[in-house]
C-alpha cells in the first residue's frame, strides 16, 4: 500500500514516476500513520523507536546498514575526507525502511524534497527518530507491503521510482582508472601492461588531464596527436575509453566556445540581480548549466556528441554536487577575516585557528549555494518559487533544490544518448545523485581512501544503494586517497568481483595501484579472471533485479527475516538469488568469522581451483558462526542450499566471453 501525504505545493523532482492504482492521496494532512508530523516552522516527522527497531536506507551514506544512532544530512556534498562522523556524501537518498522485529512489522518512508533533509536517527534521543526539513513543501510517501517481507516493501518503492539504468555488457568488465591519465601514451601503457601480465581489461578512463586547461568538451592536442585514432586503436583491442565530464563550464566567453554559446543562449544559472553566477573549480571561474531547465539539459547534452562521434561509448560525470572551490565573494570575505585575525598582533597566534576554519569555509559554502538561481516553470517550482520572472518562469534559489543538480546533469547526458545515439548502449555514471537519477545512470561512491574501514564501508553502502534504485555502482577499488598496500588492494579487488561497477581508481600523488605495480601480479590477475568467469551470472542477476525491481545486494535479514542473529550482520551480504558473500576486510587476515543462517555450500576458489580456471573446493556447512579460511589469493562465498550457479571460462575481455562453455557449480 502506498500513501502519499502532500504538504503545500512541492517542487516537482521527477523522482517518483508511477504509483500503484490503489495509492491513497492526502493533502496537508498531518495525520500520518506510524509517526507524528508537525508543520509549524518547517516540517518535522517524529517516530518513537523500540530498542530493537532497525532503520535501513539512506542510500549513499556513512554509518551502518542499520542507520540508528547518528545524524545524517541529505545534502550532495563533495567529500574527499570520508571520516566516520561525516553526515553527508555525494548522494541525497531520502528513503528509509523501519523494521520492528518485535512487532513483526515494517514500513518505508520516502521524503521527496530536493533541499537539505536532516535525519536524526536516535542520536539526540536514543528512542526517537526525527526528520526535519526547513520548508514544509514535500511529498511524504508511506509504504507498506502486504506480505510484510522487507524485500517486498523495497520493491514497491522501486517500482514507484522507475526502472534502474542498465549499462552495456562490457561495463561489467574490469576497468582501470587513475587521476593523472590524460594522454595517448597513458592509455596505451595501461593496455599493454594489462596484456603483458595477462590481466583482463575492458576499459581505461580519462580524468581531467585529457582536457585543454580543464575545459569541458575539449581534448588537449598536445597529449593526443589524433584522438579518434587512439580511441579506434583501443577499441580494436576491445578496450573502451571513458572520459570524465565536469559540471562547471569555464567562464571565458572569448576563448571557450561552450561558454560563449551558453551565455548567448541563457543556459547558465544567474544571481538575483540577473548577472551570471560563477565559482572556481578546476578550470578557474566557471559557469553552471541550469540543469533543472529542460532546454539547458538538451543544450549541455548535445556537447557529448563530439565524443560519441569519435567512437566513445562511456562517460563519468564528476563535480556535479556541484562542487564549488571558491567564489569571488567568498575570497573577499576570507581576506577580510584574515586581515581582522592578524590586525591584533598580540593574539595573532591564537587566531590562527580562526583563519584555518575561514580558509576551509570558502569551499562549497552555504553562502555560495544561496547566491544563485534556477529558472523553471511555475508548476515545477511550486511553493519553492521565490519570484516569477518576466518570461513567466519561476526563480528558485539553488540551495532549496541543491540535491537535484547532479541528477539532472546525468539526465542531460542520458537524454542526449537515448535521442541521438539510440542504437548504442552507453556507460554513464555520476558522482552526485538524487533518487530518480538511478534511471539515467549509475553512481560511484566518490573519494574513499585506501583504508580498511572504507572497504568495510562499501560493503554496507551496497545494499542501501540498491534499496534506492542504484544498482550499477561500486567504490574506487584500492581506495582513491592514501596509499594502498598489496593486502588491501587484493581484498578490495575481491569485493569488486561482485560489484557491477568494478573499477580501480586512485588520486594523483598516491601510490600507483595498477594491479601490475605489486609483486605477485598473478594473484591479482587470477581474481580479475574469476570476475570474468562470473560475468554471465552477475549480468543476468543484475538484469533480473532491474526488471523485477529487486536488490542485487541485500542485508542477510532480508532473506532471513525471523533470524535474530542475521539482523545484526553488517559485513556479509546476500547476492542475487543464490549467493552469500563474506568479504575479508581486516589487515593481515587469513580468514574471518562468517554467520551462516542456514545450511549452505561453502565455495573456495584459488589459483587453478576455480579462480582463473578449474573447479573450486566445496563443502556443506550448517547454520551458525564459522571461522572460514580465505587467503588473499582465494575467494570464498556461499551458495544457498539446492541452488547452482553458472560459471564460464575466463576471458581477456567481455567480448571474448563464451557463454556456451558453462559449468554449473
Ligand atoms: O577535485 O578529476 O571524485 O574521482 O579523480 C577532485 C579528479 C576532482 C574528484 C573525483 C575523482 C577524480 C578527481 N575529482
């Protein structure tokens, strides 16, 4: 059952596309089931939690699979420092699923509001969840399934928000990326080294360095003598090249044709006084396409043509929270703060802290997000409209709709592809997102670090992302920031075997982490080869989850809802219809403890025995906690009782996979 509670006139986010025929609608009615709503100053939803209640959801977030005990802020945030207590990451996914084991009851809530939403999940008061929104203009959906199965509750929501994006088949292959790759020789080096070490490969990425002065939709001629030829050369070896596109357009009407065209046609966001908004990102001062305006989406999308014409069929969209390094106003304010701090020489030392905070506050500042506007039709704007302009368009201040920006950048690209390149499937994934963006592309989880805790974080993020429709996703394998070591790289890769997006990516200046940089490369190669043996299975399970609105990764409790031990497991996941995975995420470990919720088959693959070739070692294990051995050159997972999975022979890329040679494990 779906109940929609509409408060005032919400902004049309386009995240919900289809409601069941028997959905019930309520208008400005605070009598919401389960919780208490008040709409006095802003909007607040309160819910009493029992001690054993579990709150799932929130998609891309820090914290556990069970979200209790913390405060989360839904606010698309450029966050390269993902330490434990961060309240916001790149995605804003306001879906939660409350499960009361003792009442044997669950229901889900979706707060469809495009600005900041604060979720206090029993932080301030242990037994109270409260959700706060500054403007009481939203749709709150309450969802209950007839069966009471957690998976069914999620499926109802997933059907409401529309079918998830499916990438091309090759995007299930192994992909190599690094911030710094930007030239023809970078690409061919990566390809040759993978060949040399017999590591399968389907794609190589281009980061911002391929651009000329970081300008979108340019290629630096100094780094590519003939861009199209390079792309062709790689594609002859079945390797796809995936360039990055950033959100900002360099503010330079004289030299930058994209900018000049956008200014001429009114495609960029403006400030209240009508002047163009600009803020610094990689190319220096940039303008920002008004992606909420369909015409501006079409305009921005059309520039992808230079790449699709060159034979490119994959893109990643970055910096689309949007990330703003600085604005002129922000710098002026900083300069005056610094001057103040040091004007009193005696206290200058003490004021250093103030200065440090002031410097950090320049980036992604609230003041900047409040200083520009989107122009949309007035029905879309609803009660978030600040004014109606002379052309009949409503102006909406950016911060109020902030979380829709990246979503609509992804949509811009996707709509261009479906209209103009309909015969090719294009890989597309984004950093920022809102629910709805899952129909247009995948997401990666942004700038994690080469930390064991971030490997574990990814395990917890995957099921939460799946609840919100994001099926094509994964983290930067090996970690983006910091320096990875061999053990951690192998364990990241072993988790990556199961994530639809399997990409090794790292930051400029960190230890190089292409798989051939480490000793004993054959261990890495064997894990990647194992992925290729699993691709037909992973791909078919993925497609099934898309068409049936199911989750590819589930917490154990979704399959074993009555099992109280399963309820607390946060480091193992159910995968597809048949598997349970149990990644090792601790340093120097030769195994780990696994909770087995019912009798299952343990499958252990190592070199020659199931990993790169051959058949694995198998053993039936009963319900309970088991210590399972799993060395870094092995992969262990479980098959549910009575099930079999198809495994093929390994291949050097996805195009060479032979789906006729299948073994059943
Ligand atoms: O400010 O393009 O998350 O994957 O390598 C950093 C450079 C900008 C952030 C992305 C990361 C990418 C990096 N970008």
